[in-house]
C-alpha cells in the first residue's frame, strides 16, 4: 500500500522504453487512487490488429497489466474514458469484449470521437481511474 499523498509511477515490464521515450507513466498512484494513461490495442511488437474486437481485447489486457502493476484489478475501476476514431463503427463487439473484463457494478464511462490516435489503424484508446481495494466483487 502506498503512503497517502505520495505519488508513485508504475510501468509494467516491457513498457519502460515507451514510458521513457514519451516521458509518461503508464499509471500514477496516490494513496488508493490510480490514474491509468490511455491504453490501446497494440501487440508487444507495436503492431495494430485489424478490427474493434481484437483491439478491444488487447486494450483491456494492457489495462489489466498496468492496474496489476499498480496494485489494483479491473474490478477496482470507477471510471473509463473511451476515445474512438470512428463514431459510426458497430460497438457491439467492443461491449461484448468489455463485459468479459469489466463486471457490474459498471464504472462511469464517457466516450469521445477523435480524428486519430497515436498509431495508424488504432480505433480506440481507453483510460481509467481506479480505487485500489474498492472492488465490490471481493
């Protein structure tokens, strides 16, 4: 458990080079609060798979890894922010995959349409706020 008021940076194994290059933390924790940088559906080799379903799955796997490195779980998420490059895309595959990772009670969610993301072909980015140890499913 982190000390109240002390900022801690978290970058899971394999993400430190990107964190250094872009001067960011994958997550910041203060007390039990955790802010997770936007996660995207890229492989370890930095390739972007085709389709919203594959990208959503990788996005939530990446989100899970970052939260675990900061001492939390997906069940501790209280807020998600979605950035979408195509507001006309069928979101049913996204919600099917999201529901495999995020269980009730569902977090607050806000979505935004954007013209592009960091890598060509990315369809979505997800950032999160979590409160470690708050999971209602425990």
